[in-house]
């Protein structure tokens, strides 16, 4: 986990029972959330900057346009003062100049130009006032927030927090491992001092009731010694049936146990029904009755059969001659 955190790479082969991979994925998610948050903030800053630039650019264009209008009025004013008859072709005030020229005929220059210059100066003053207002608007746009460049630093802080937690967990596990080793050594010593030896050879079947217990009362049966199958060539077939089938069953009936392939071939074990429990046994499938049958094995089969094998059991409840079999079959078809 620490290596994955340090390299920001998933080095796990899959989920683990201790949740370390989940911890790393939590770090990855939080890092991703931090990145998404900063990206969102920077996107908003970028949008604000674009909007501010767009507004400032529009105001700047308007100021340029008004300044051009002021320049055109100044050209008109200069033409009147200097008594010129033509303005540049791009100037839209040629008609005003023409009216002035007509009005100035037969009058002294100062008398004719005064009302025109007064009107022109008022127009220029109005335009300059507009420029002042536009500049105030431009200044009011204000500064845009700066971009957040703290992604790497924030993820590093997060990584440090996770690494500290991982180191604490590692120390805890190491302490637990040390304690377990001490307990194992003690258990090994106790085992050496409490070794039991079976009175005869065979296959040991432990009583699951006492698994994991350190102390067992004296005289308690803790295991059974099953015979070695290759020596006895006998096995017990144990199976369960519902109460509906009990009337059809009787001791001595033939029982067949068909096993899946063992080695290269299937095996069918044939035995005789020996015991039928008088009381049911509670199972996951309900209350069932336990039956056991004794089967004799060939030398070859005894080498393949092991305790605990499972298969399909068939109880032969009745036998018919071939004549009775075909007679019943013909009568059934006739019906």
C-alpha cells in the first residue's frame, strides 16, 4: 500500500482481505476530487477573465470610436478657424462646414464662426464626458481572481496523511505478528507436551466439536480411527431419504452408489442396506432419515475409494423377471 501511495500507482493484484487496496482507492478518489475542485475553480477564473477582457475590449472600442468623433469635430473646428472649404473625405461634417461658409459671406469672420464654434465645443465636451464615463466603467470591471496552482501541494499533503496512517497500521501489524509468533512458540511447546498416539493404525477422523479448544475433559472421545480401505475392502455408504420412501425400504436391499469419474473411469459400488434410523435428522433440506449400507470392494476399487466421496445413491426396492417387466410395459401401453 505504501509503495502504491508513493508512486500514485495501483500495485495491487486485486482486492485484499485487510482493506489496504480499498484505502489506496480512497486516496485516489480524494485526489481526483481535489483535482476536480481546482479545475472547476480555474475554469470559473478563466470564464471571468474572458468576460472581463471582452467587456474591457468593448469599452475600449467605444472609447476609440468616441475619440474618432472628437477628432472629426476638431477637424471641423480647425477648418472654420482657418477658413478652409474642404474636410477630409472621411469626415462626416462637410455639410456643417458648407453652412458656415454660406453664413460667413457678407459677415466678419468672428461674427459668423462664433455660433458654429460654440456648438462644436459643446459636442466635443459631451464626447469627452462620454469617454470619462466609459473609462470609469472600464475601471469598475476590477481585477480577476488568480488561478489556483496548489494541486500538486494539496495532493502531496493528502499523500503524507495516508502514508502516516499506513505507517501506523504497519507498526500495529508488526506488533501483532510478534505477539502471534510468541503465542505460536508457546502453542508448539504445549503441543509437544500433549501429543496423543492412536492405539492402532488407520485414518484419523477428528470430532469437529473440539476443534480449536485448548482443554478437553479427560476421557472425552476426540477422534475416531477409520479402517484402511485397502486392508478391509469394505466401506459404509451413508445417505438420507424423506419419510415418504421409508415404507419401500428394508434391510438387505441392494444399494448402488455411482461416483463421478475417479482416475479415468467411473465407479459404481454395490452394497446391502444395513441400518435405517428410527428418528429423523435435521438437515438443510428438512428432516430426513439416515440410512447406511455395507459395500464390498474389489482390490482395484479399494485403491481408488476414499472416505468422504459423494455420488448418486440408488436403492433397489423390488426386482422383476423379464417376463413381468415386458408384461407390465405392454399393459401400460394398452391402457
